[in-house]
C-alpha cells in the first residue's frame, strides 16, 4: 500500500509522455490551484544532447528533466535552460541539459531532481523517472525485425508496424511511480512520441499492471500527426496500440482530440518528411464506449528548431492552456 495521500481538495494528475507532452499537460495545469501535476518521464532517451551526455557520463537521460523544470518552474531564469549552444565543445547541448547532467552526476537522479526543484522554486508538481535502472529500449515489428535504442526507434524507416515494446535487461518500475498510481485521480497518456516515449514508459515492468489497477480516469490525448514510428496508423490503430501496451483492451475511457485547423505551412513541412495528420477513423465500438472530447487545442505558433538542434522536432504542438482547460474540465466532469 502507498504511504502517499492526496491533500484534501487536491487532485493528482499523472502525465505519461516525453518532455514536449509534459509541457503541454503540466504547464497549463499549474493554473488550477486544485491540481498537482505528476510527470512520469522515460529515462533512456539516447539521441542528441541527452544521448551524448548519457554515454559520456553513464547517467540516465537528462533532457526529460530539463523539459519538466521548464514546464513547472515559474521563474524567468528557467527559460534559459532551453538555450542551445552552437559551436565549440558544447555544440548542440542546452544550458539545462549541462546543468542537470552535472547535478545528476554529483548527486544521483532522485536527489538531483529535488535540488533542482528547490533551485527553480517548484512548489507544486513532481518529476519522477519511470525507472532508476539502466536499460536499452527495444521494439519488435510484425516482420520479426528488432530495433534497439530509443533514438533508433524514433528515427527508424519502418517496413512493418511495431507490435511489442520491451527493455533489455528487464527494468523494474520506480516504486514512487507505483505509489502515485495508487492515488492518482487521472492518468494522461500523450501527447508524445507513441513508441519511443510512451512505449518506453509502458515497457517497464510493473507500470502496465499498476495502470490497470488504478482507479483514476484514463485519458488519451491524441497526437496531431503521424511520425516515422507510426506511419500509416490511424487514430483507432493508435488507441489499440496504447491499450495493448497497457495490457487492457477498453481501459481508455476518454479520448481528447484537436479540432483546430492545421496550418498549410506546417503541413507542407511535415509532408516533406513523410508525416501527415492522423486519420481520425474510430470504430463504432470505440465510439460507443469512449468519451470523445473535441476542442481547439492547437498552439498559436509553428515551432521551428533552434540552431544547433540535431533532432527532428514537432512543428505543431498542443497549446498548454487550451489542453489544461480540457483536462481540468474532464477531471471535474464538466464535459
């Protein structure tokens, strides 16, 4: 049994996603005084700045921590964490990743997060690694092929769909995640990279079982676009894949969809990379059992990569205030 309990009148909202999804979910939820955002993050990202620091220093991935510090801190100084260096020995690194890596290397992951939360005056919200054990994230595809490593999964030119996610060696869940799942009021999956972030979290031993036992609302925030790892997957495919990774068909009770028109400029940039809006098809059975919430959720700007960034990024993202309003209303039963 968990030793945790939610303060009277407060609600715990657990977010399972990568850093951009966590920003979309948690940043806006801070506007609601009765919400405590709990960010569960994947730990074995191995591309870009995070991958280099992880390999050089033998630490868990730090980029996800940086993203959550930016999301949960109200200090102006926190914005500097996203500054990315161009040229020199720190080329491609962000100020935040370097600072977090130094702190993790000196103090260990959990103590480093506590120190960094204090430094950036984060009084409400938690940043929790899904596992404290080192592992390699792996997927198996329909054709039997296996891809190892988060970045390789994210960038793979798939010839068949992913059917299985797992870790090598078998990684166990951080006990803190399991404790929070016992008392969660709402679990939010996405928006995020479907397999390399969300799948990585759900591949950790103990996480799917704890989600299945959770009495919380189970909410899926659908992505806006397909990616390399989800090409040719429609909305029904995404939902079925998520429920399969959790190990419980029908567990998602609420599906949140963007209803804003996507700007042509961004769609053309995505199309050049082989990515397209997700086909909104849902089966009649899904439509009958899942609460479908449509809202205008699109961020007001097109996001461009900063100089020095080596990774592919999403041009279109959910607006955090817009998404938070829908999440809060869903939790309160107002929609």
